[in-house]
């Protein structure tokens, strides 16, 4: 669709009204994680209601599975209590006191539970790619906060090669 709201040249009028959820930028630990994280997610924007359906869909829970998500409400503007997704309603709960920032927990019933680093949407692509890969490494011992602090140090001209 062109910026003015008209279909792009060569697109049918049916395409003009079809919305496709963005593919989530996601990296998961293969099999069982041995660290504090099960991977990382790099949302396209800060609107949880727009981003969450594709994230949950990529985890492939059964349509009848109750999906519960825990987030730090300070990270998401106007955190909704529920998010509508194709074929389901996703329950969103605020993290309790002492919950880790930049983390999202997804409990998809019998499919599994994931604790993911949330890479800020405005993170540069190179840094985000490194964070996605590091968080998906099953031997990674770093917390989400520590990983983001190291990424910030790297951006400011420091090094991220320190041992933990």
C-alpha cells in the first residue's frame, strides 16, 4: 500500500485490506537452556498488542492452549491485560516486584515456557543480532540486564569481551 492509503502499483484491491503480522525476530535456545534465558526477541515496535500475536504464533501452541505472558509494564506503554490474536486471547500479567527488566515470560501450557530477553526495538541491527545469538546460546550465563549493559558498553566504545 502506498503512503497515501492507496494500493501499490500492481496490487489488487483485496491486498489493500489484508494485514499480515510481522515475522517475529526471535532466537530460541535449542532443546533445554542451562542459563537464565531461553533466547531473545527483538520486537519491531513498542506496542505489545501488535507484536505479541506473531511471537506467540511462532511458538506454535495449540489453539486451545491458554497462553499467559508476563512483562515488565514499565517497558511497554499502556500494557494491555489481554491481547487478541488469531484464534486466541493472550493473557498479559505484570511482573511482580523484583522482576527482571527487559524480559518477557511466555507460558504456553503443554508446549512449554520461555523466558526471553527483549531487545529494545530501536537497538541497532548489528547489536541486536549479537544479543539474539548470545541469548540463544545454551551456555550463556548472563542475565538480560547484564547482556544489555555489555551491549551499551560496546556501543559507547568499550569492549564486551570480559569473562563472566
